[in-house]
């Protein structure tokens, strides 16, 4: 009997060329599929809720796959973590109905961009934050990012070379820039995101925080239908997929 399994996965994306499988490059998908083969002896292809880019991390990536293997949820977690490398871990496993799709059934994805706002670098946090040594105006950054809420054409946030590859209109549910101690975070939840959209949005907000761009300038640029006007693209190390949300009918999938 074929079963459909769901995994909630956490990873440090530093060493990987993104989530999606690539030839001759290490990816999160490749490592998970390799671990599944070692456990089940089946050639399994997984699907992910979000195709995180090179160097981007995740706390709550959701993946699904078909298998004939019969294990308890606890065994799936323990056995896969035995075979996975140190920087990828399965947090949770469960069986779902056959029509569940990790990407298509998701109603929102939540990301966080983390900025270390102090003079000195942090050796312990260096792989998960972007260091900005000059003081940031968090209030201005939070005001500017509110322009992103709602349904918009986000073409200003992608490179000209990516235009035409997919629809650039999507819905953002909420955004917030906040600060606790020396950590500034840009949190955003939306239906879907374009390649590098959030890193370009964060890069533009950093310019606002440094006084290199006014709030009005950022808002004006954000509504222009001109590719690539918002940026520069912030480093991948600061971006993390926090959670994927599904309709209540699917229970607590994605909650970790």
C-alpha cells in the first residue's frame, strides 16, 4: 500500500545550493532523498512547500512524498536524522491523505530576515544574520515595509532577467520590522514569493534604516512596474523560512 508522508524539516542552508535538486550540486532535496533511499531502499522524489535559495535556512520547511514503507512517526524522525547530515534535521513526521501537496495546499509562508545591528561581528551567529554596523532606524523601516501588505505586482523586487518566468502578482498578509537587543528582524507572511524578492525587500529596507532612502522613496519605488529598482539584495545568510501554514482541514501540519 502506498502512503503519503509529510516531514517538517529544519536546516542550515549555508553549505547548500538551495532546496531544489540540482545536478552536481549539494541541495536540501538531494540530501533528504538520499536519506530516504538509505532507509527504505526506494527511489523517492520529494516535494517541498518552498524552494529556498542558495544559503537560505529553514525552521519549518514542509516536504511530502509517497512510500510503501511502514514506520511509526517517531521512527521516521529518528531514522532519517541518523542518515541526514548534521545541518539538516527532521522535526516531525506524519501520514496524510493522498491529495495533500506541500506546495499547492499551503495558504501562506512565513519568512524572517535577521540583521545583527552592532559594531562587532558575532562568530556564533555569523551564519544566520547579516551584520550592519551602523545604527538602523527601525521605526522608519517598519513604516516603509507596510507598503508591501496586500495584493501587489512585486516586479520591482526581482531582477530584470527573471521577468516573464512566472506571475509577479502575489498577496502579502502582514509584515513587521522590529528590534530586540542588537537583533533587527523583518518578518513577512504571504501566499508566495518570487526569487530573491525578500532579500531585495530587506536590502531596500536597510537603506531606509541607514537614511540612504526615505520612506516615501521606498514606497514610490515599490509600486513602480520597473524590475530591480528595490535593493540591493541582502545576503542569503539572514533569511529563514519560519513556517508554512495550511487550511484547518489539514490539522497542525507545518506547526512543527
